C-alpha cells in the first residue's frame, strides 16, 4: 500500500525545494527530481501571470484526452485551431509512444509554441513524464513562456489561475490514491478560491462516471470535493465522450437537475447541508481510438461512443457569453463537424445567491425572488418578478394599480397587454401579477442587487454595446440603433427603433408602408393607433417613422441581440 506523498515542491519553496521521497518504484522516483523548478526560473514565473477575476468575453477552451499520435490526433488539433480555441485542457494520455519531443512538436505544428496548453498526467505518460526531456518539461516550458505561474507538482498535484479560471490538476490512481490525498488537496486549493470558475482535471475515473469498460480507479473523494467546490470536472481515460447531468452526489449519482442549463454551486461552510452541485465529463476522443458504451444510467445527459457511431472530437466551452461573466456555453463537436452535445453552465461559485436562482446577488435584479430569466421589461434594474412600480416613481401605489387593472386578464396578442405588467413572463397578466402588487403595495420595488437600479437603462451586462445606448448587445433589441428604453410594442424581439416590419412577415415592404399610411398622424394610445408603428417613440406616428421605414425598405428589421427575435412574445434573452 502506498503511503501519502510528501508535500509537493511549489514555487514558494523553490530555493529550498528537495525531491520527494521514493514512491512506487525507484526509477520513477529518480525521474521526479526534475519536478523541482530551478530557482533561476522563479522570476520568469512570477511576471506576466496576473489573471482577471472573471474570464474575458467569449473565452474558448477545448477539453480533450487520450490523444495518440496518428491521423485522429492531428485532426482533433486542427479542429481546435479551426474553432478558434484560446486554450486546451488535456486530461492525460498524450502520444502513447513515450516520445515527449514528438508530442510537443505535433502541438506546436498546429497550435503554435506559445499556445496555452494545460495538461495533467495520464497512465500512459508515467514512463517519460519526469524525464530530462519528458512531458512535464515541455508543459512547464510552455507555462514559463506564457508567464503563467503555478504552485505544486505541475500536472500531478498543482494549481494555477489563468484568465479568471482556477485550475486544479491531480493524478488519482496514477501517482497516488485519490482518497486521502488528492481529494484533500482539491478541497484545500478551492476553499480559498474567489474565482468565478473552477476546473478540476485528472485522468483516471470511477466506473459509473464513464460509459465504457473502465473500473473504479480514481476514488470518489476527488469527485465529491470538486462538486462541493462548485468546480466542473474534466476527465478522460475511457475513449468516448460522456457527460452527467447536474449531480448533488457523484458517488450516489443523485441528479439535482436534468436541464441542459446547469448551475454550479459550492457548499456553504456555515451550514451542515451538502449544497455542492456540479457535473463530470469524459472527453476521451482526442484521437487514439473509439470504444463502445457498456455503462447505462439516467445520470448521463449525453454519451457519444462507437455505439453511437462516434468520431474523434473535443468538448468546447465558451466562457463569458451573452455579456455575462458567469455564463458559459458548451458543445461537443467531432472532426466531421457534428455537434452531439450542447448545454449551458452558470457558475455561482465565489458569490452570494440569496434566492438560489443561479444569479449572483450583485448581478441579480430581484434579490429575494428566484428569476433566472432576469426579465426586466422597463430596464430600470428591477426585474418584472419584483417590480409592480409601473410608472417608475419609486413607490408602488394607486397609479400602478390602475395600470395593472387596465391590463388585467390580457395576453401578449391583446392591444392592452404591456410586458412590464407581466411578472412571470408567461405572456399573460393575471393572478400572479395581482399577488405581486399586494405584497409591494405602499412600498418600493425590488430589492435589486444592481447598483444602477432605479435608473434607465440599468443592466448588469458588461459585454459589447455597439450602439452606445447603455444596453449591451446580448440584451439589446436594437444593436445598431440607440434605444435605451428598449421599447418593443409588438414583443417580437426587435425594438420599435429598428423595426418597420409592422406586418411581422420578416421584410419591410409595401404592407408595412400601407400600415404606416393608415396610422399617419395618430397618437399612440388612441384605439386605432398601434404603438409599434411609432418607431421613434415620440407618441405620434409621423415623419420620423416614415423616414425609418424608407431607410429600411426592402430589408429586414433589427438587428437584435435577442435569440428569440422574430417570434412573439420575445420577452428577454
């Protein structure tokens, strides 16, 4: 039985770093002496490596494992390059040929010598991992060139933060046992983390966490401590792709949600409950071979093996999407261009979430009401779900009640329907809206976590804002036309300011011109005056609206940043 490993060499220990005591076998222990980084390299590692608190917009990572050195491996690297990935996370098993120089040359030839490539040891990498020109040397040299500091035994028991993502890489079942060593390391490393995103990566797996023929090799501890940290779990070893649902217990395979919109949570150390939620995936189609499915269970959200006709590919994760630094979009894509899995992940790690809706308090436009859609039809920083202040005077009072009564029992197709009245965004104004009003009557809307709440426009989105109207593109009903009010009278996802398609047929044409002529000169609010024809929002259908239609005649409405644009009701992202 192996004893616990000594404390790993870290950058902080470089001046007095000594090789670890012998483990497993003498030759392996002797090779490990190169794991201690030379003190001369310390200045290189401590400069240029500072990371932002959250990832930059649209940061794309490619997750692979079990690579090999043949045509499949080359094709996967070429796929990663063509997809515009910013980094690779390689969960072990490199070239299967004990040729680190050739392996590194293959990566350089496709991705370049300065491409971020983060890797941990696999069982097929042991023999040459710590050699003088071994795998770890090439991984280490790349990190040094990129100015990314790390602590620990790189790719074995190490951590680093890059672009706002905290990585912890371990080697359960390869260098030492997972339970009692690496699980505690994962727990300790993430316990002090303030990163919005955490990635826990290793190679070997537990039988029920993969879809093929692998046995229990890593121990459950590494899975459970990663889950408790709210870290996504990246593994390989089995030559197929498999992803679990969001789980509240890895060992028990307890499904917390079967939605493809996953919300990562970490444990609250102040409570006895086990609140951690995460998922695990095996991305083992890096190029070596493809195996069949042998494990079946309702905890799997997606499996892609030879049973499903799989080809080699990679899982791509794009972080900080839709202007939200805590939202990521994932797809597994093979070298034939097939997308076989798509899902989104939101991380609440490192933040408070009082209403447990997956939105951090500082970004939540309803702090105490679960509202994952964050629908805020008047863009005042208070979401519909907690905002019956329809006239935006700061008090929920009789005038707001009159507005609610006027729209009561209406649906989005009715002329009197107003999206701002629709608390739950279901396209109908009814009992939920009355209940909300009763709760807030005589008080204020909210509360909201947004610092700008009470002003228009107020948005937590920090993404690009092409038209400079204060609403980022991902939420903007007109991305090329300033429209801070975001008025969209027909709820088709195109703001009035860029929507002369009054017939909603997708084209600005003769029918729209005739509708404008019929309404010309009318005032919005009159029974025969449709609000959506007032494109400039001045309350009257007139010359400004005609000029907008003429400028867009023969074209299409928009553009809009909302994914639902073109269908009604389109009430948010």
